[in-house]
C-alpha cells in the first residue's frame, strides 16, 4: 500500500487550523504533520484541557484526515543555541521566552519539548519532528581557529541537554526525529555521526530525512538514507535548486528567500536538484513505511497552487515498487 502523504502545517500557521484541514482535504492529502505554533497544536492546552485533543481529532475526522507526526522545530531550536536573541523571540511562545535571559530560555525550551512528548502521546502519534539547536554552529567557518576541545564541548553540551529530554520520550513511548539542517548540532553527514554517538545511539533519537538541505551542500541524500537506515523516523519532501554561477554562493550572502542572487533556494517539488526517484527507491530498499510529508517553501509560487501540485508529484513517487517485488511476481507468473 502506498505510504500516506501529509501536509506540514508550519508554512500555513497564519491560517486557522480548521481552514488548513479543509484545504488539505480538498487537495487530497491523507493527513497532516501538525506544527506546534499558530493555533494548530498548543502543547500546554493539550496537557491541561481534557477536551482539547478530542476537539482537534473531531476537526481532523470531519475532513477525513489523520496525523502521524507533530513538529516542534521552533521551540527545539532554543534548547542548545549559544546565542539567544531577537530571532528566538520571534518564534518562541511567551512562556518559553520569559525574561529572555539565555540560559533560562534554554531550560524552558527543554521543558517544553518534554511536554511536547507527553502531548504527542495523548494525541496518539509516535514521532515528534524538530531541531536541536547548537552551541557551536557559529564556529562552522573554523575561523578564528576553533580548538578541538571547543567542538567536543559542543557535542557534550548537546548530549547533556538532550538526554534528559529523551528520557521523557522513552517514558511515554515517543521518538524524536531530528532534522539534519544547517544551524543544528547535526547539519551534514559527519556531524550526524557525531550527534548520534554523543547520545549513545539511543533509539529515542533518530532523524527526519529532508534531502533539500543536502543537495546544496553537495551531499548524497541517497547514500545518507542507506547509511542511517535504522534512524530514519520521518520524511519531509521539500525541493531545492543550486545556482552556483560564480557570483551566487552556497552561503546565500544574507539574502532573503527567493532572491535570485542567492546560490540556492527552495523551489516547487520536482523542479529542482533533489534526486527524488532515487530517494524513493532507497526508502523502499531500507523498508521505510512511514508518512511522506510535503513541506511547502517556494517563495516564488502561490502555496495554494503549489501544495496541490506537490501532492500530485509525490503521489506518483509513492507508486514506485519495493525492489524486486514486482519483478519477482511477474517472473514467477511467466514461468
């Protein structure tokens, strides 16, 4: 059976949750990856109000939608970040921001992610997707020269802050899927290895596979899937395109999304540089059977058009058969 295709609601969080449900059902999505911001999913209300989950499920059921995953990308960013500033103030709930003092923000963010695991369990989903933050991302250029001990402290800080969070995930039977992404403790292949090692490769901590962040770093998303096949807990579909022409660089020059002077950007699914067919064939090979979530971030296309277009493209990819299955069946019937 084809995997379910969900719509990530993060890019639609300015719309009421009921309206996003209506649109997703109209387009033909099987369900949602629900963002923990806007009015889409309130972690505090889910734990405090016994009727909150029931009302949310009634809205989903009315539109024939299911939910497998919730997203805490915004709050989880603050757990490890060494620099807490106005960027975080714009994305964090008031209860997490508090007085804005950095260590207090980090600790409150960690408590919020623990509560997110508890709320996910009440909702009946198995996976929470998000970021980790990083105390050493600002050293990525390696100049001024970065002592090896500083990098080691960064991974140790990640483990110290996230292991207590993951203890709660274990307690309630939920998995955390970290999205490998610039700005995080794991942003490419080797930092993913180090991050997994830092937490002892405990099963509570896995990966959200989003190949759009790999191609503009010149990483191989297909090989990544194979090497981390036991850690792929969720999949997001988002497209990116490279525009390295001698002026436009990989670091994007502090230019806004959609600016043509950037060296890379997110575009409509199927119109960029992600080797989608090869990725889906590898997903079949490693036995991934979870949802495929469309994450719409094309600044140059109306999202109300693009989200439906992306669904049709991804729906066709999910029809790719697991390796050898269809061939073996055809061969057996022929002989």
